[in-house]
C-alpha cells in the first residue's frame, strides 16, 4: 500500500491534486480541508495517502494532516461508509467537528452530511464513540483552526467540477449551486459553496 506521496504539486482543484514524483504524476483525491491548505503549484508537499483497490480500478486518497487521514480511516471502517462517503464527510466538517459530534452522540450533525442517512449516522456514533473518547487528547488537538483559503472568480466552476467528481449529477450540482448563491450571495469561496452543497438535501 502507498502510505504517502512526497513530490511537487503539479495541479490542484477542490477534489484532487496531482503530485509529480520524479516525472510520474500521482492523481490523488483530496478533501476540502486539504485543498484549503495546499501550497501554490510547483511547491513540494507530502500527502498521507490511502490506496483503495477495486476490481475496476485504484484510487488514492490524500491528506496533508495525518490526523485527518486517521479519522478518514476510522470512518471507512464503519459498515456502509466507503471512501467516497468518507471524503465527503471530512470535506463537510473539520476533524475536530466530526470527532466532537461522534463523542457527544450528535446524530443530527452527522446526518446533515450529504449521503449519510440516520441509520448510518447512528452506526458511526455507535462504532466510533468509545475509540474517540479514549483518544480525547488527540480530538482536542485535531480542531481545524486554519481559515479556509479565499478562492478567486472561478469559485462556482471549481465547486461544480468538485461536486461532479464527488458523485453529484452535473444538473443537480448546478441547481444546488444556483440556490446557494441566490440565498447566500456570489462572494462565497469554493470551499463554502461545496460545504453548503454537501449539507443541502
């Protein structure tokens, strides 16, 4: 398994990054939290990765923060949560917020994430609350205090591309973004647009 990829950031968007490692480009699915902390293209970075292998292909999921990777791995250990849902979960809420919701048994907070129904939310809490309570010190250290990076004028198109990559139908994603911008204005960052879309049902 590939535990991390250390190389030059060749490309980034809110859903993926491509790292150039000695001329080989690794395409890596990333969370919104990781995207918001990525350096400029051509800078060197290390992403902690999880390699998901299926019959029809392989996908690398990458995280700048090893705490985020650890939480992602715990989430996908829960029955009914695959890596696609796991990456949506850690894109919707910070590491600290998810841990807090699980420890405090806040089903509504977990259920507010796109694609997570009441039964799955309850299962996440049931299976992970004791592990996370034992890990309370790490949970406190895992609160994400880094402000989200401000995006430029192409926020909507970047958000749309990311949502499609996260499994949304393009028409549904466009409709959702239209509603969000009507309600919250056109000055939202890429990250804010995606978070609103992930939480709207």
